[in-house]
């Protein structure tokens, strides 16, 4: 299922990031203890009335060398391309400016639903300031105060009304959705072309995706695949398309819709910090992951070199120990046949469900090998384990006291589960819950 996306637009200092931070709250702070992995501060999850959606702060896409009007236009375009609903924010204390009118004009011409929010209306006496904003032609202006948190609920009520209803992907859709992420020039588009070869079956504008995103469908080895488009595949020369923030945003959106994410790295340039950050996003999202080392034609391609490169990957991407590594060349198509089987395997493992009785047998055997630890004289007791979810496989271990579950013991159980059931290519999650 794809989450709806809301973008906040408006000229600098109207309060976009203040509103953004209120919407996403502490979700923005990172969930996992992976060094270097943080959610980007311009794209994050928010929730309102049982709707989970993503919010983009277009102001966070840094185009600072450009004139104000260019920035404003491009940010409005990002919103139109990337979002289902746009919140257009103006500053109620300053009245309508030329830049506001410019944004209004662009939004008016698009077919995207727009909610006009007038910020910095900090108290009721200031309500009269609203009226002039009717002239922007974008419907009823709604008063809010980012700093005081007033009016935000009404704006969100209006926003969720406009969420598309067709964004749900079919539950028993058997297709494997995957995306390719990686820094510019690692060879993502070349790899897509090499994969498709002559067999390009359908290039379709899939319902419910933004106008710009083109999903490519193909069949191979008895499976059906959809490649989800990410930034950098079809640039059209907009200023924002070459910014790092924008490509991260597109990558995060693509990751979200994927079952499997191919983390593409360049054998020629080796692994750099940016590769780790990008891989971190996929890991954090709980997707199946295949690491693809492209441009293998440019280096000494002996078995030894492969082993050395893989060791380096294991060292640099410790949090991806479950991800298989594939070496290939998109340019020469050498070893490219090794990729599809890995995608299939990782996807199968990502949605695998194991039988409860087998699972508990494995846990009992594990307890016999390595008894549970004690903390301050209190011994951890494991009563029962069950798989509660797939994509990624998620297990709940019922225990006497969850605080006694040390992460090293959890890691031990994870390894045992992996050895017993084979979860190559997918992260798995384990939670300890109290049951007396
Ligand atoms: P952005 O550039 O659009 O992201 O704007 P910011 O969120 O950085 O806010 C710009 C300034 O306006 C900051 O000093 C905020 O504290 C202030 N501000 C934001 N919302 C409100 C509000 O509702 N009332 C008042 N009085 N100030 C606000
Ligand atoms: P993207 O920005 O990640 O989509 O990268 P591109 O697919 O546009 O490739 C960037 C450059 O790397 C282009 O000049 C490609 O021809 C080149 N390239 C891509 N794959 C390979 C490969 O396997 N070997 C070599 N030698 N060059 C490659």
C-alpha cells in the first residue's frame, strides 16, 4: 500500500518547517541505532485520524543559489509532482506578496488539491487578517498558528478529505516491486536498461502514482516484476532535480513502495559515506535488500577481488549483514543473470511465514545451547514465540520481563532463526513482550 503524500509550500519564513515539525513530531528522530542513518528532515511520516501519510517540507530542498522566484517556482513544482495534497502556507502578518501570487498561480493551474493555510494567526483577534487571502483564488483560507499549534487539526481534516482512494495496492498482488537506489552515476539507469533488454513488456503510467513516476513492468523466470522509478532516471533539467535532498526524497518514496531495494554501488569508485546513508534508508524501512556492485568490468574481476570487495562491504555495511551481494556489469551485461534469482529469493524471504510449532522448537533448541541470561539475579524466561507479521518477518517473544532481554541474546535468537529458516535478503524484527 502506498501512503498519501502531503507537501508544504510557501516562501521562506512563513513557517513551513515549524508546521512540518509539529506534524511529524518526534517521529523524525531516528528509530534505529545505526550510525549515520537518520531520516531526512524534509520527508517524514505523520498521522491524523487513523491516516498515516508522508509530509514533505519543500523549503528544505536547498536551492539557495537561485533567485527567490526560481526557488519558489521549483518548490511548487516539486509539490505538484510529488504530492497528493498541497498545503500552501502564507504569512498572515505580512499580507499577500508577489511571491505568494506566483505560487498561487502555479498551484491554480495544476489539478492537485490545495489547502490554503494562513499562518501566524496566533489569537482570535487576528482572524480579520484572513479575508484578503480569498483573492488568491484557492478557496477558503484557514487560520493556523505553527508556534501555538492552533488550527492545525482543521487543516488536517481538510487535507485527509482529499486523499486519493485508489492508492492501495491489491493485497494478493503477487508482483515483486523493486527499486534501485544509489548515488548519481553508479549505473542505475544502465542497469534497468540491461535488465529489460529486448523484453520491455509494458511501460505504464500506473494508477495512483504521480504523473511523473513511471513504473516499468516485466516478466522473467516465471515471475512478474515492477521497477519503481526513482530520481535520476529521467532528468528534465529542473534545478531541483540535481539536488541531493530531492534525490533522497525520491528514493524514500520509491523505497516505501518496494518489496526489494537494490542498493547499487560503483566498483570503480568504491564505497563512500553517501552509499551508507542511502543503504540506511532502505534498511530502516524494513525492505528486502540486494547489494549490487556495478561496473565490475572496470576492476580486476578475479574471485579473489570479489572476496575482498565483499569483505569490505560487510565491514562498511554491518547493518546489512543479511543482504546478498551481486557483482555485475550493466555495460557489458556480464553476470547480470545472477541478479534476478537474488531478487526473487529476497522477496520470498521477506514475505515468508514460518509455522509456530517449528519456530518454538528452534527457540527451545536455542535455549538448550545458550541458556537465557540473568540480570541482577533475575533470569529471563522465554515462554512462547510467534511470527506476527511479514514484510519484514516480525516475531514476538513472550517473556517474564522484557527488560531482561539483552540485545546480544536477541541477536543470538535472530541468528538461530535465520539458520533454521533461511531469511537471506530480508531484515527480521524481534520484539520481547511481557506474559506472566
Ligand atoms: P520556513 O522558512 O517557512 O520553514 O519558516 P520557519 O518554520 O523557519 O519559521 C520562520 C519564523 O516564523 C520562525 O522564527 C518561527 O518561529 C516563526 N513562526 C512560525 N510559525 C509561527 C506562528 O504561528 N506564529 C508566529 N508568531 N511565528 C511563527
Ligand atoms: P545513474 O545516474 O545511476 O542512473 O547512472 P547511469 O546509468 O546514467 O550511468 C552513469 C555512467 O556510468 C554512464 O556513463 C554509464 O555508461 C556508465 N556505466 C553504467 N554501468 C556501467 C558498467 O557496468 N561499466 C562501466 N564501465 N560503465 C558503466
